C-alpha cells in the first residue's frame, strides 16, 4: 500500500471504531450515572451523557496499533507516535477524572501539572520547538504551547459539534501541510485523529443518542493536536512559515485569549466560567448554534488555507497574510467585545 492509501485506511479504521464505540460508551456512562448536569454557565437543558472522549481516544490508539501491523514505519516514526500516544493517554485519564468529579472538577493546578508532565513526555521523545535558541527557551515554550492548546480546546467545547469540528479541520490541515514533505508520523497521527473525530460527531450532534465528549475528549484532542503541530516542517520557503500552526489552531486560541483578556478587564479570574465566549456572543447577535458551528468551520478552513500559503510563498507575501489576519482579528474583537453578555 502507498502512504496515501495507509493514511486513508487510518481515517476509515478510526472512524469505524469511533462511530461503533461511542453509543457503547454512552450506554456505559448512563448506566453509571456519569452525566453532565446543567449548572452555572452550562447552556444545555437536561442531563446529558459525558465522557464521549473515551471513544475518541480508544479509536485513535487502536488505529495506530492497527496501522503498525500493516506497514513498516520509517526510523523514528514509531518513537514519535509512541510519545504522542503515551502523553495522550495521560491527558485522556486526566479528563476522565475531571469529568468524574464534576461539577467541582479537579481544579486548575492539578490539571496544569499533569498537562505539564505530558508535555515533558514529548520533550523526552524529542518532539519540541526547534527554531528558538538556546534550546531551553524552545523547550519552555514547547510546554507552554502544549498546555495552552490543550486548554484552548477544552474552553471551546461549549456547543455541540464545535470542538470536534475544529479538531477535524485542524487534523486535515496538518495532513495537507505535512504530505508534500512526507512527515510520516504527523500524517498518521493526524489521519487517526481525523477519523476518530468524524466517527464521534454524528452522536454529538444527534438528539436521541446525544453524548458530550467532556473534558475527557477536549483535553485529549488539544494535546494531540498541539503535539502534531510540533512535527511538521513549515519553513522551507520562508522563516515565517514556522508560525503556520497558529493559523490552523487559531479559532480555539483566539477564543481562549479573547475570554482571558475580557475577564481580566472585568476584574474576574480568567479561570472562572462565564458566558463570554466568542460563540456565545455570536448567539447573542442572533446566530443559531448550527450557523455558529458552520461559520467556525468555514473560518478554520480559510485559516488553514492561509497556513498552507505561508509555507509556500516568500517572506513578503507571508507578512501580508499575517498582517491581514491580525487586522481582521482586531476589528472582530472590538465588535464582539461590545456585545452585552451579562
């Protein structure tokens, strides 16, 4: 089989496992009473099964093992995939414990500590930021990047289909960017994640069989994508290409930064929940939830296209693309900030 066929197989295998396993997980968590109950800033109307991220994580892991039996990985590929898998399992279990202890949860410090250890696991297997010197600065920013993206996906998980669809677009974007340079482990990791998320989405969007991914899923998705982002080669055409992952993951990153800044301006803790997310502000402007998820996917797709372009053009045009994106975000932030959510 060619590499492209193997990537396609990974998507199909993960999708099949995820779509079959999710209702089983739903049945199990309902039986145990592990449901997400409306409270505080929660916007759903009734108790809903949570922990659907278990199905995503299992589908992802089983797919990587299955692909390993179908091909001989190039040198170093298995080592990198093992690092992502081990760290991902740590974060998956962290999310499970956090969901289990809802509504209190585990608290900020224990979650950051475990995420930091998982990020250190990537460093141990030599998955890190390399374009900054001295290396200890790159390593420190690697940990900050992994913890930040992991929590960004957790924060954006406030609406059916929003977090999962963003993860799917990001995984597909990483495949497209890594494919020309054949970053093998990036492609396999992205393909398995894409399939696992696609298989989960129908159940997340269903009314009769609905299940949330919970922190179990959102933290896992954020961690895996943050690790994948560190593996591709972005700077063959210009040095600014190394920032392409920011474009791919900008929707959850932007929401996180926007919420933190708004809460600080109000004198609130950035770790305290409140209805000031971008998606909820758009809802106040009159958009339906389906429209919000669709627009978020469309924006993520356009940003992923920008990410691809900045890896293909010369520095001058890369600066133009970055400048346009920054200007648009500034105007959007001002518009959203003026929306009354109190």
